[in-house]
């Protein structure tokens, strides 16, 4: 009996401690987000962990700086485009005398190799390291070592969990919700939805799916008739959708997907002899080319996960830090442009066809302006060496 009483007392104490700690954590989060303008605070849903920046007292090395970029995989057009744009921006800074060198490593999907390459960057004395991380946790020790050596690490399109990095990302949870709400707005009387997720179990996919779940809970007249995994790959997506159409006899009124495979989804419906529904996702050159040839049937609602924007975000934040601007928060959420049917003519360019799978449209406007980005920094005074108007067009 004594043992049971002690256990019960211990549980009571633990529960009380949690009850005390939870409001404290919430207060800390609220206080940190309170340092941001209201328009930026709205980008942080509960799915996004928030912590202070480790670089509030960072002093950059003397210029010219050495920019080192650690790539985890260069094996698809999106990554090639992102790296090409980052190099273009670095060349601008080199010409201006702010950078002396731009160095790139590619681990080709090998996390152990990426860790080794980051440590080589530390030994080299890089001024800053940018990365698309191959793992959210495995790189932490190497990033902590860079921090100890006075080298900031900036991630884009793949966050890490160590507080010693500055993560720049979109809120995938909010995006999943917004696309679900877009479907609800287009189908006020309700309808059937086919869910095509990316890589099942991927952290970003989990966040996106949670956003859709919230939208469906808010709009019970929308029915999720099937969920399939497209693995963010065109061939896999098309096969998965065709299999679903063969086994789902109900009319499908919308397809919710977060990937850029909207064209092949539309083609799958055509191949199955089914009406093409409203499709969400990330707009791409091939989808815009398909829309141009099927304006009467292709309907879209979504946004864009742009490789150009990923490069811009990393470069602008990194150059600000090298100029002495100090981020006030460890995770910077970049606004994601929303794209509806009426916006497609503004994104389409003449070089885009249904075969333009490696063409990624340049956003017609900058959704993350310097005025907005300034809100993330103490002493924010713009992004050195970045001029949106000088970005090369999608179609030369």
C-alpha cells in the first residue's frame, strides 16, 4: 500500500508539474511571437515549433565572405534549379565584393557524407553554410560544431531540430489547410475528395495531411473517399490515381494534393474516362502548359513550392546575417503565394508545354518582400545584393 501511495503521489506531482509547465511554454511562445509583426505571427500554427534565434549576438566575419552550400541531393530538376539560382545570386554578391567564393557539396542522398562535408566546410573556414538538409536530426551535431566555430547555418526546404540553425520554411500545415479551404470554397454544396499525399510518413506530409483533416472537419459536406501516396513522383502519382479511379465508383469532385504532379493527375482522369475535377497542389511549368491546352476543363487551386523562392530565401537571410542583421526567431516562416484559377494567366509563359516538367515558373510578384522580411530581424534593413526585378524570366 505504501508503494502504491508513493506512486500515486509521484504521478500527482508530475501532473502538477506538467500543468504548471504548459502555461509557461505557451507564455514563452506567445512572448517570442509577440516580437514579430502581426502579419508574420499569423503564419505560425501550433504545428510549428518556435524557439529564439541562437544568433541574436552574432558577429559576422570580415568581408568578403565565403558562402558554402551543403546539398543533400541534386538528382531532380527542382534541386538543380534551386542550386542554379543560388549560384546566380552568389555570383552577384561576388561581383559586388561581398562574397569571395561560392562552394557547393552534394552528398547524393548519403547523410553520413553530408555530415562529413559540413565538417569540411567548418575546417575550411566558411563564413556561412546554407543547406537543404538530408535529415532533420542527423546533421545536428555538425551544425552545432559550426555554431561553436562562429559559422551560422541556414536551412531551406528542409528544417533541422537543433536550435543552432536558422530554419527558413513554409508552413506546410497551413498550406494543407488552405488548399482544403480552397476546395470548400469551390464546392459550397460539398463533394467527394481524393487525397493524394506525398511520401507517406514524411514530416512535411504529416503536417500537410493534418491541414486537410482540419479543413474536412470544418466542412463536413466534403467527403474524403480515398487516400493514396504519390511520393511526389509523376509516374507513381499517375499509377496511384488510376488505381483509385478503378476502385472508387463515386464521382470525384476534387483532388487534394500538395505535390507538383497536377498535370499527370488530370491526365489520369482523362485516361480513365472520368471528368477532370478541381485539383490542388504546387503549380509547375507542365501544369501551366496543360492548362493552356485545356482551359475549359483544367481547374486549379493551390500555390507553389518554388525552387527559385527556396534559393531566394536562403540567400536573403544569409546575406542579412553576414551584414550584421540579427534574426529574432529560430524558424522563419516564408509566406506562400496562393494561386487560384484566375491567376493562371499571370503565371503561364509561352515556353511552357505539358512536357515542361523541369520548368518552374518565376512568381510574377515577390510574396516575401524586404519590407515583410525586415520584421524577422533586429535592425532589418533589406536584403543585400538581391533585386527581384533582376531575376531572369522563366522563358528567355
